[in-house]
């Protein structure tokens, strides 16, 4: 497995990037909060799947559903996914993530 990295200054920047890279009509996206980082992995190779882009920033988010408004660059906690015009992030906080552990170790 090979990981490339792209670091951002804020969680909102991560949300904007991921929201703009997701396929149209997909408004629910998983995001990880793990070991002091908020990140997502994006596969870069289509055939064998062993090259990933890790987009990340330092920070934490509680496991919950966050509604993100890309036009105002803001997010808020919600209890349900209700609106088709918003992007929702389901924050996952794994107990262990071996791919993330290896990627974080290489960050130095």
C-alpha cells in the first residue's frame, strides 16, 4: 500500500474537498476522526486499489452526523439526514484503523 498526503488547515477545508470530489447525488459521506486527525482516504488507483490519497487536518470530531453547507463553509450537528441540498458527514471514530496507523506513522 502506498499513501500520498494532502494536509489542510481546517476541518471545513477537508469537508469542502471531499464534498466536491464525491459523485453527484451522494450527500452522505464517511469521515474519520482518529488519533488527533480528521481525514478521509481516496483511492487513486482503480485496478488494484493499493494507492491512496489521505486528505487530513489535525483535530477531532465526536462520532455523529454533521450537516455541511458548502456555500457558507459551516457545519453543525444534526440528528438525522433530512435535506438533499446539504452534504452530510457521518463521523466515524474507529477503535483501531491499521491503514490510518501506518499513514500517520509516516507523517512523522
